[in-house]
């Protein structure tokens, strides 16, 4: 199962980064068909592979990638794994009189972001697994990123510093700095720790476009934080949720009245007062902070009512949205559920502009998938900067890309053993996105 897919903002239509999960539940994959000519915008080729080249049997659980994210410039790429580690790669600088691909990345730094903890009050072990990584706006020459596990969000500052140390003065002599020859080392320092604000596992974190705030979401709450002050209490070991403001709280008085949970949340890319969150009932709710500090009532709801003639026992399960992405223009929202990929226009709430069947071949086997819990697997999606290409993951290390201009679909196979990307299917779609 493809764990995560995302576009590079530096090259909006030519490069995507993806992390392939190992050990995911297996499900039937669509049969391969002869590959025809590749449409424009879908002619993707393997650019570079990161990670251990060992066989799948030799890979440990802690080495499995769980998050991958480009920064705003596309110059840096961060990956997180189950062991709580974050590895950052930097794009190679071109050398004079030597041709080099723009997509070449090299190792930049690695650090331990989270460690396993134990909640003695709830008798619950908190894994160190990195759920998400999001880059924030730079602070001078320093890189800033947010990382989160199930309970704690951390703000990290990554900076290159001169590799030197102070030498103690000998008897009767003078001390000084050693190693001033221009050697640089990369230091990663935790700037803020945002903790004690989520009773359930964090499923989303997203920075605001104003560079001062970010949101984090669990099953029942969406919290807003200040990057400068909200984590101060938690960083000093204080409580009180570290200064988080609860913008959305879906917890009812009695849990028997619970009808839906939050599955994903994201800020609007241009409007700092607008954020969106998706629910397990297949709805995307738009909230505006100008309407009130508490946004339990959404200003807009994008929801397609189910067809009563085709409704089954599994309809509510497969309707749960696992990921949402907002295009850079802020007009369109891409949502992924178990069976389909939907493109919504923010100005039209009644129905999506386009519904793309991703796992239509699995509809006859929903009963089997329910019995082995595969029906609860989550898939992510990504959209290019110009909104011309949409990509999402599937089973069998397959990812599907859809071109709005070419009205076509390309299915790529990402091999875990041999580092290759192979186009296994090209399909002409009946209508454009």
C-alpha cells in the first residue's frame, strides 16, 4: 500500500514524492493492460530512490516510512519513519560546467524527533511513529518544520552552523575557537513542544499561511496553536493543553450520540481565517474564524447525499474521507475515500465536480475486505501546483495519476525490490476533471 504521495512545489507537474509502506494488508490489484502512448503531463519516470536497498525481509519495523513532505521551495525533502526519526534531504547545487539533474537530492541531516512514551494514567503506550511532517515558513536561514506522533506535536529548527568548539586556555596561555576553517554542521533543535491537548490520536497537522499559527486534529477536536507562544507551557513541563484553542469540538454529552468523527483537517492556502476538515460520513466542512471563535457550526458543507437505491451496509464505511487537499488557488478541494477520488468546487456544495473510481474493481469484494479489516485502510492524495495532475495511492505499490487537460489516467507501479517505476496502464477517461 502506498503510504503517502505528495507533489514538489518547485516543479509543479513533473515530480511527485511517494513513500511505499511495507507490510500493508494485501488486496487485489487491477490487471495490467498494454501501455499505449503516454499522454502529456503523465509521462513520469523514476528520478531518485531513497532508503535501504536491502530485501524486504531484512527491513525492520522502525525503518518503514510513514511520512514524506517537500518544503515550500522544493529544495528540501523530509521523511519520517516508525522509529520516530526524521531524515532531511537537500537538492544538489549545480556545479559549474557540469550538467546535473534538478531532482538530485543528497542527505542533509537526521535526528530523533519522537521517542516512545507511556501514559500511566490511561495505561497506554504512545508510539514514536511519525504521523505527519509539515514545513513552516523559514526563520532567516533556519528551516522550520512540524512533526507529530499520536499525541505530541513538535516544532523543529534546522540550521547550518560552523563546526567549531571552544578550547580551554592552557596554563599561562589563551584559549580560543577551534575549527574555523569553514566546515559547517547541521543542527536540529526543538523550538516548541505542543502536548496535552488531544485525548485521541492526532490525525492531521497543518500550518497557517500567516506563518504564525497551525492546527492539529484528532477524532473529535480541531485545535489552533500559536507557533510562538502556545507551546511554551508544554515546553517547560506545564499542563493545560499547552495553550491550544479548541476551534471544533464534536464530542457529544453521551458518546452514544456520536454520529461522525474528524478524519483530516487543513488550512486554506491563502485565507488565514478559513480551514476545512473532513468527517467519517464523507462530508467536508468549511469553517471561518471570523464567524466565531468556536466553529462547531460550519459556514459551508460539501456533501453528496448517498443514493438510497444503491445504499448498502458498507456505504457509510467506504464514504469516510481519509485525506483532503486544497489547490493553491483555493478554489478546488480533492478528497479521497476508500473507493473514489472526488474533486469539489468550493462554490458548489451539492455535488463534486468529478468523481473518479479508484477501487471500483473492489466493490464485489467489500465483504471479504470487511472481514480482514482492509476496508478501513487509508489512502492519501496530492494535487500539483497548477491543479493539472492529481495522484493517489492504491494496493500493490500502485499509484494512479489523473490529468485534467488530457482526460487520462496513468497507473504506476513502484517496486520495493527493484527501484523502478513502471507504467502498467493508460486509460482514457470519459470526461475531464
